[in-house]
C-alpha cells in the first residue's frame, strides 16, 4: 500500500494497477479523504469518534486552503518586493496602496480651513477705544453681517464729512440765485434751497444704486481710484473711518446746536465773517 503520487504506468482510467508492487491504492479509498488510519502525529493516536474525525478533517481542509493562498501570496509578494515576508513600503503597485496614497496626498494638498472671521482684526480698530462694540452688533464668524455694518458706517461717515464741511462753507459761499436762502438747516426748508436739496437727494440715490455699487469681491467702500491717487491702503482707510466717525458727531452737534440757538455752524463758535 502506498500513500504517495502514482508510481505505476497509467491504466485506461488514469489511476494505474490497484494491487502489486507498484499499486496505487492508498488508505483513503477505504475511509474519509485524508484519513490514513494512523493519526497525526502518531503519538496522539487515532480519532475514533466519527463526528470528531469529521470536524477535524473539515478544519484541516479549511486550513490547507488558507495555507495554499498564503504561500501563493508570499511567492507573488517576493517577486514584487524582493522579500518573502514583504515590505509594504516597497509595494507601490498595489491598487489598495495607490488608493490610500492618493487619499493621503489629497489630504496633504487640501488647504487648512480658514480661521473664523474675527471683527477685532479688521480695519478701523484703533486707539483709544480699540475694538468698540458694547451692543454686540458684530458677531464672531459673521463676515456678511460685518460687511453690511461697515458699509453703513462708511456711507454715514462720508455723508457726515460733506455735511459738516458744508455747514461751515455755506456761511461764506452761496450759489447765484440762492442769496435769499438762509444759512444752516433753514436752507432745506426755504425755496429755492428746498429744490436744491431734492435734486441732491435724487442724484445721490441714483449714484448709489447705479454707479457706486458694492463689489462683493472688493473691500467694503472700495469703488475704485478714478483720480489714480494710489492712496487706498490700510493707513488711509483707518484715517477715513476715524474722520467719518468724528464728522458724524460734528454734524449731529452742529444741527443740535442750531436748533437750540438758531445760529449756523460758524456763528456758533463766535466767528462773524462777511458772506462772500
């Protein structure tokens, strides 16, 4: 009885003779596949219980299949990396490794998320008050809300600067045809000053709605540099905000003082210069 590969010439059924010196019969032909009747290893003895033997043979088959895949994988890995156990860092041809590498590269290239918007870091935070928002209008991270508030501040500041300057200049200068119009806020309620105020109001609205429209990709209040002065920098923007804030208080003060005293901006400070 043999238990190896066929040793005799092949017969018509491909298995060789079943008896004799070179017979091909082995013990598995009378028992379960793989049961040679001697146990393994021999000193452990045979497994006599049919159910236990069936379970152990099934486990052996499963382990054998796994081992066949493992040895094939080791051969393949040795051919790719030069090491039977393999070095994952050398195995760059793996589709799984390529996917992991691509994900890692994409993560490295992705820029870090920008920090949340902080109004304390914007232009206009100046001494002595520094960041002054006691009412809490500007919220951390609310850039759009801040832009709306900054736009309103700049518009009011620019109008107030012109108003404060106009309150002083109109004491000395009057356009032809406006000689009988009083200086100060009375000019708004006295014709033809009323007509001039209405025309100025309509012109300002048309410019704001059609010409000086805010570009969302630019800083708030940046409507270009038509004169080419090249002065739109941090320093000049801070000066404009400071002057605008001062002018808003000035304009309010001039109007309030005139309502109280009846005197225009120049007469309020005691200057009595003839009208030009």
